[in-house]
């Protein structure tokens, strides 16, 4: 049935678009269930797994903010005492993603899934994007909060997610070469973005017919 990965920076509507794509394709949507599975395998509370999860802004930002003792050649740093635990979460997340891909498939939001599953022929990797100003405007509109409230959250999300990918996968998550399809979801209506992804996925025989 295949798998669709969706990489979506803050304000790009990933939380709305990815599940809509899954519903249209008749595939499971995988998001918050992933850290729950990781927690079960590591024998830790779900909250602990979420704190090390690529898509959970607050927890990951605490991890990234604590970096400082080990230099990273691509710009991030990680303290020696944290490294084994961080790698354990990363490794288990990768195993869960591989099992999803080889099993019933689905649509995965975040988790650097395009990089983890880059060698699979039955995958469609999608990057949602948009200018900083339009991402901000979209986030303000969807949340009903002010720019002053949204700005620090967006900045933390952007920096933490980039740091996660740069540290563990040694690349820039915004580079188009990692994806089959890059869409400005802050310029196009979300329904149009969903339709584009669904059309691309079906052209690759991904999803239920």
C-alpha cells in the first residue's frame, strides 16, 4: 500500500493536511502514536518519549537548548551524558517507521521520515513550505493568537527541528533533494495541497483503490 511522509515546518498546516491525505488514500495516519510505541519499547513514560520526539516542540527544544558540551560538525552539539539516550529514542523511532513502511503503510507526519525511509521505492516524500511571513500569518489565523504569542513558538520549532535533523542525519531538512514533492502550503488552499499529494501518491500506486 505504500507510505507518504510529510515534512511540515511550523505554520504550514501539516497537522491538517497529513491526516486529510491519509483519509483520502484509505491509509492509517501516524503521528502521536509513534512516541507512544517508542515509550513502550524503551520502558519509559509516554511523556518522556514525547520530550525526545522530533515533532513535539517543547520537549525537543528543551533537549536542543541543553546542548553544549560536544561540538557537532554540522552546527549542533550534544552533551556526552545525553547522547546514548537521544540515540536510543532516535533508533526506536526509526524502527517504528520501518515497521510502518513494511506493514500496512500509511501517512507519517514529521520524524525525519523522508530521510529514514529515503531508499524505499514505495514511498512518496513531501515537504510543505512557505515564507516565514506567510507561515506566521497562517499560524496566527489558525490558532487565534497574536503574533507576539506565536513568534517564540515558531522560532523554537524551526530551530529545534533543524537541529534534530542536522545532528542525527547530517543534512538540512529544507533541501528539496530529500523530497519528491515540495509545495508552498501557505500560498495554496489546504484542499488543493491535499489533492496534489493524493494525486502524486496514487500515481505511484500508494493507497487503497
